[in-house]
C-alpha cells in the first residue's frame, strides 16, 4: 500500500491528476488488510500479488500504447 501511495503522489506531481487504478488498488489493499488476520500468510501473499497485478494491467490499459511515446519536436519535423 505504501508503494501505491508513493507512486500515486509522485505521478500526481508530474501529471497533475490521480490515477484511478492506483486509488482502486489502495482501496482493495485496505479491504484486504481488514481481513488479514483471518487469512494464512500464503493466501494473503497471493491476494496482495493479485491486486498489484490488477493495478499494473489496469494502468497499462488506461495509459494506452501511445502514452510511452514522446512527441517529436519541431526541429526533427522540419
């Protein structure tokens, strides 16, 4: 959860908006933490990993393939 909080704040600083995928991941981890004492360490680890994978896939899909590309400057277009 600490990783997601730090990442969402870092990305908010540079992009100016909060990503829904990270917020949902924080909420899902908070819900999981509520039930953590009733779960075995293996189950807790698997569920935590599954939540992080969902957040990563959601972020990749929401940003789309064009998000990683940098726009060309006017000097390279001329």
